[in-house]
C-alpha cells in the first residue's frame, strides 16, 4: 500500500513537474501566485477564486512571508496546495539565507519579526525552495532569470532585455516588484499592460503576476495569473479581499503601521 502510494505520487510529479511532455499534451491549468507576504486574507480570497476558475496545480513565485502578520499560516496553505515554489528575498531573509542590510527599516523590522514566528518545519520548507526552476515548458523565478540571487527588479523593457538573453523557455513568470506587467520579446523588447493574452510561439514573455498580499500598482486588490498550457492563454486576475482584517492583524502584531496603511492604497 505504501509503495503504491509512493508510486502514484512519483507518477503525479512526472506528469506535472518533469520534462512536461505529457502535461503539455493533456494541458494543465496553473494558478500562479506570488508575493503573498503573510497576508492570509488575500491568499484565501485568491485560492477561492482559482478553485472556481478550475486551476488544478499551483505555482508560487516566492515571498510567502514578510510584511504581513500570518507567515506561518500562509506557509501552511502553500504546503497544503503542494505548490511548486521558488524562493523570494523575504523568504531567504527570514531564514538568514540572504542579507537584510539592503531592506528598508520597515521591511527589516518585518523580517526580524517573521523570523521569530517560524518553527523548524517552516524554516525547513523555506530552505528547500530553489531560486529558479522550470516545469512544463516555462520558467519560474522571483526576481530575474539572469541573476536570481541578486534580486534585481525588472521595471523596464531595457532591464527585461537582459533576462531574455538567458531565457530558454517561451514564458517565464516572475514577481518581486509587486507590479503586474508583461514584457514581450520579438527581436526587440517591449511591454504590454496586465491583460489576458495567448502565448505566440514566435514571441517570448516575462510575465510579472503582481502581488497577492501587497499590491503596489495603485489597485489594492490581490493580483495573480492563470496559465492554461493547452490553449496558451494567460489570464491576469484581481481579487478583492478583507483588507481591514489583514490591517488589524498587522497592528495587533506590533508591526509598523505603514505596512497596514499601504494595503488600502495598493502601494
Ligand atoms: Zn515581495
């Protein structure tokens, strides 16, 4: 019984995480989330929406923790999902795996607070997350594919052009800036607004899915994507959630009030 269960788990991994040949043929509807930042209310709302939209597999682009008041619960939800994860700078900072010197004082305060909340189980989970991975024909990285450990931000097409030089998949999903945008390379590199599109095989794409738990594009709703590997459709989703509840927890935890205020402004 035990070995049968292991076999079926391995088989599931092969179907969804391996070279991807089988998964692409069948098609998988991925829910792609990132920059959750300990915001359980936003994560819950996003996962409810993804379920309704028929996402069957989940990908997490890192920064599960940092800023928000529910780092442990957010890690638990991501683990329950069996999500395919890469690490963000806040995840690694919370386990001492990347320096905190360059964080602003509020972010550093939140990192140190988060560190105290984590148990061994959570630390082990964050430690095991790689910086970058490929599955089913696409790449996942928190910051930028050309130097994932340097935590560079991709705000402009010029910066994205460097990433396209090293990218060997048609599509790469990223986070980090908390601003949803898609960079498109077709010889030259440009941007397109965060709207639904279908992947063309003559172009390559760097898709920033925006932030679940701390959006910074002026829209306070949680942001994420759905990628359907059968149709090639990338959908950009925004989801309202109980911001007041997330703010109250940040204040009650003694975290900097500015981290609560910014949630309502989406900045
Ligand atoms: Zn982040």
